[in-house]
């Protein structure tokens, strides 16, 4: 959508595109939160294979959201 001067002033988006944007925003927020926890020393990095193993063993609850 554009105004009388051709300047973009709006976007029309289907519900699917909107939902994908919301999911991406949630992912970005989760990343930012995890990064901040690492920087404050409130969390630590572990190898991917170790994380998967812990999830499969039930030591780490799965995030069902």
C-alpha cells in the first residue's frame, strides 16, 4: 500500500505469512534471552549431541509450546 506520493505506508499479509512472522519473532526473542543468560553466566553451552541425549533420556523437559 502506498500514499499519494508512492511512499509505502502499509502491508497486506495473509494469515499464514502473519503466523510465520510471529513464530520468527518468538524465535528471535528466545535467542536473545538465551544469549543474555549466557553473557550473565546464568547458563552454559553444551554440545548438540549431549543436549539431544539429555532430552531423549528425559533429563530435560521438551518445550511443547
